[in-house]
C-alpha cells in the first residue's frame, strides 16, 4: 500500500492545521481573559488563517509551461 503525498496535499493540510492552531490558541487565551486589543488581534489571526486555507483551495493551478505576460 503506497501513499503518495503531493505538494497540494501538504499545502492543504498545513493550511488546515494553521486554522486549527490559531483557533485553539485564541480559545485558550480567551479562557484566560483578553482585552479588546487582544481580541482584535486574535480575530485577525483566525480570519487570516481561514483566508489562507480558502485561497490555497480555490487558487487556480499554474499551467505547465505557461509564461506570465506583463499586462495580462
């Protein structure tokens, strides 16, 4: 039985782990008590990690051999 781990799999699982980690840390520090500035930073961290997770899943793949043109 062979499991081939592709770069896409690694990126998707890493971004999911980032969402879990930022949410877990936010929950931990929320339980300890946070002020408004800390809540703002925690919300930004969670939203940023969710944005990364969504972006790596919907970003179109690069075509093989395609070159980017300036002005496209």
